């Protein structure tokens, strides 16, 4: 039976760096690779599935495309696909920090359902594995907030804490409960077919060995370039993240829930670039940094501490040493 692995995210966990590193392998078919069209096709099928459309025929055609690519370009199974958009909150239907209203979200993890559906449709030919890269929630949320700061008119510490508290009280913990997310993916395709790695270990040999063994069936020789500064470009200290100035186009894209990469999303970014180059956007007097205050840590612990405790057992790893909030009491 042929094996495929899908690196589904998370965003803001050095995904681009991981993709670039894996792309040195001929069997990597993720975005930006020669076989990236296979990942793009699979993602388009996932989007259709999330809308409730029938995709069984599409999956069979996609599998044929993958086999044709492997035969034509000298690749070999197992092969790997990668896109953090598989974990997009807008597509999965759960709150995407810091934008989506919890009241409009659903308490389902669509990517887990899709992986299960894939394994059922292609069960006679394919064994499906999933790779999930995680990061401790306080830093992950700070990084996402800093990235989104051009879209937030009132960005600052109080707004950051208010949004986390609001989401923490929403009753839908899919926005940051890695334990629950992993357990649902485990149930969908089997625990042995799910690899979870922590971004905090990205400079360790075992991080890459685990990914290589899982994805390629051996400890492939991965070329590790220096970690790009952009991975933590917004982090100005151990507990502080820098904010960027407000940009109208980015704000409108967030309010309209435009999918990154779409035509309208790209158009909004071009509009912002025009305003910046024309000198119409100037530095504002709003706060320049946010920090991981006690309020942030406590709200993260209340939302995902229990899930982190479960996940620590699942991974046999002391996640608290990596900054993951644990269950209080």
C-alpha cells in the first residue's frame, strides 16, 4: 500500500521554513515545489468538501494525478503534501484569532473529517498520514496578533487581552486547544498515522529525524539552512511582540474574511502598498508592542490547559518546559 503524508499546519509555526527544508526531497509535492499542483488540487477539493459538496470523484481523479506525477518525474512513494491553509479557521469553521466571531463558528474540525473521508475513499490504495506542527499558545496567539495588527484599528495590549478573554469565554475551544485537535485527528485516521512536533524543538536533530522518518520512511538527508529572521521577526524580546501600523486594505480583507491568496485578498494588499508608497499611511501613535501578561497566560490555561496536559501524555513530553500552559489545580 502506498503512503502519503499531509503537513496541515499550524500557521505561524515556521511552516514556510519546514516546507523549504522538505523541498530538497524529490518526493515532496508541497506548495512551491515542482509537484505543487498536486497540493493545490487537493486543497481545492478540501474547500469543496468544507462547503458540503460531493468530492469522491474529485479525490479519485486527484489520486490519478499524483500517480502520474510520480511516474513522470522520477519521484517515489511515500510522498508529502504541505499547506498551512488546510488549517484555515475560515474553511474549518472555527474562530480564527483574532477576527472571527465565536457566535458564527461551528464546533467541528473539518480537516479531521476530510482526512477520514480521504482514507475511506482511497482505502484500497493509500495509507494517509498527517503532520501537525504546534507552538505554545501564548506565543502563538501573540505572533498571530502581531501579524494581524495592520488589520486592527485599535491594536494594543488591552485589545489583545480583550480578544483572548472573549474567545476563551466563547465555549468553542477549537481555536487553540491542540489536545482536542490532535485527539480528533487521531480518531479520524489512527494515532500511529499522526505526527505532532513542537516548533520549539525545531533546532533539534530529533525534530527533523521524526519528520523525515514519518514522511519519507527513512532519515533522509535534509539540508538545514539557517532559521530565517522572519520566523520571529515580530518578537522583540522573550515576552514582547512588535505591532505594525494600521492598513485600510488589510482591515477590509479581514472584515470580509477573504481567503489569503485569493484575487480580492491580493488586491487589498496592493491597495495598502499604494497608500504606503504614496505617503498616505503614516506612523500612528498607537502602542508598538504587546506582551504575554498574566491575564493572557491565565486565559490560555483555562481554555487549553487540560488539552495540553492530555497532549503531554500523548507525546510523552514535558510541554510545560516549552511554555505550554497546563491545567490549573
